[in-house]
C-alpha cells in the first residue's frame, strides 16, 4: 500500500512528508524532486514569498546510494523564510514577548471556521497549516511517484487553459514540441495570444488589489487498461483522482473527459465507440470523451482531467469582515499573497495525480522490489494484449 502524511507550517522550520510503499531498487536523487519543486514555484502572478524560497528537498531516509530501500522515505523542505519568523513561529512560549494576534478573518480562507473549530484566538494558528505552502512537499511526493511511474512508461503533463475569463482553446499533444512551449510559458499556457490576455488580466487584478483563479488540465499517458476498479466505491480511480485534486487548496471543481459538457449532449455524441484493428490485434477508439476512465478503471486512453481554482482569498484591497474578538466591522487581514497561482496549482495537480496512479499501480502489481513489480506488470500486459 502506498500512503503518505505531510506536516509543517507555512512559516515553520520545514515541511516534512513520509511516503511509504515505494518498492526497493528505484533510482532516485534529490535532482528528480527539485526539478518539480522549481516548476511549482514559478508563474506570473505569484507573490513575494516565492522570491525568498528556493525549494530544495532533503531525503532523510529510505534511499541509499541513489536507490530506494523499500523503507519509508522521509522528505524535508526547509522554509528559508523561517529565519524571519523565528519569534512568531517559535515552538516555545517567549516570556515577556507579546505577539499580536490576527483577528480579522479573510472570506474564502480557512480563518473563520478554523478559529471557531479549534477554539483559537489568533488566525495565525489556522492559516499556517491551511496555507498552500504545504503543497511543496506534496509535489515532492508526486515527484517520487512520477519517477516510479516512468519505469512503466507512464508520464504526466499539465497546462493552464483559463485565467479568469481568458481561455486558451488550443488543442495539445504533450508528447511533441508543444510541451516545451507550455513548460517555458510563464503561465503554463500553450497559446501565446491567450497568455498575453491572461497576463493583462493578472496585471489588472494586481493594480486593483484583486485576485484571480482559473482552470488547469492534467494529462496522463502510457496507462495500462484496468487500473482502479468498479468493485468498490473507494477503488474507483476517477473518485480517487477527484478527491486528490479537490484536496489542493482553493480547488473548487474537477471534471474528467468531457465532464460537465457531457451532460448537455446525447449519448451518441459522448460515448467513445470501440473498434478492433485485426492487423495490430488491438482495440482502439477514435475519441476520448471519457477522459481515459470508464467504470472507475483506466481504459487505455490518456487520462484527461481539468480542475477549477477559485481566486486567491487574500486581497490587497481586503473585503469586509468582523473582528473575531470585538465583533466590530473591519477589513480582512492582508498577508503577503499571490494574485494568481493557477500555474503552480497545475504542477500540484500533476503531483497529487502521480500519487494516485502510483498507488493503484502498487495495488495491482505489488512487488517488494521494482524488478518484481515490473515482472508482475509485464505478465499482466502479456495477458491483455493480443487478445
Ligand atoms: C499554489 C497555491 C498558492 C496559493 N496562494 C495563496 C495566497 O498567496 N494567499 C491566499 O490567501 N491563498 C492562497 N491559496 C489558496 C489558499 O491556500 C486556500 O484558499 C485556503 O487554504 C483555503 O482553502 P480552500 O480554498 O480550499 O477552502 C493558494 C493556493 C494554491 C494551490
């Protein structure tokens, strides 16, 4: 079983994750993880924090001489900003030092419900853990899972297709040169024209002290038929992916394949007809409206999912709120914040999806070592092809 837990506060000393269930013998180095950490940090519209942090992972356990041991991996990312927060975030009470409590909850953030639920008097006790800073270490987990999946020819891609009302309606084929355009775009956007419009909109939001959300897309290729299952609700791969994507801070919706637009069409326009190529001895489809999943299982087509991110809730021109202690009308707190973080969310989307796919691969093909997992995988492929 593949599982993980994360810990750490946004301005605490470090973020930590323990990942258990990666087989022994997978080649893994810091570089494999740092690459994705860097991809999460960039994007037009991000705030000042990302200029301070230069995320690098430290692998504290589970790897020896460049290969996994099959034991739990402990991953740590130091928060460089912690230097500036040592008093406010000190583990020990500092006698005689008064730390000003934040008491003006931001609409849309975890502040309001968190204060009440945990009986706190200071919003910082909530926001430090609710913050999306935590996703840095989830991207690290995702990078390990990505490395594992690559051993089986499975690859993950992402791009931004909408910021606010500006859409990129171009088609993409991530395996060709298009993908380097996306990787080199400041908004992970394929169309240069759409990117220009998105940048202008972000500038406009920044100028007026506002924020923006958008939509990103994740594509996963090289999947065998039959990952996930219809046998039980919690084994359905679409459900697992939906939960993982919705667990990303500020994500308010997910669709797979045609998603919501399928509801407006006739069945004949939606279902992907099945064909058989006698020469290649292969089933095939001409369309992929299902987005690669039918009955909670991969059907051999790429998985395509899209997620909607709401606008960032910390605004430079803050919204109406109420002081939690005095009950007086106030403006919500202003923390240093991103204006738009959809490109980062796309990379996080890849990471959490990589974990879910790796988890279902581990469930299906097991193996204490990578070699054993591959042998099991090959024997399954042998059975399902040439039918
Ligand atoms: C990559 C990323 C960066 C974010 N940056 C900020 C930010 O700078 N300020 C902020 O208020 N919210 C930010 N958010 C969103 C909040 O973390 C999120 O709205 C909050 O934790 C409440 O959770 P919820 O929106 O899922 O209900 C960001 C989210 C992501 C995915």
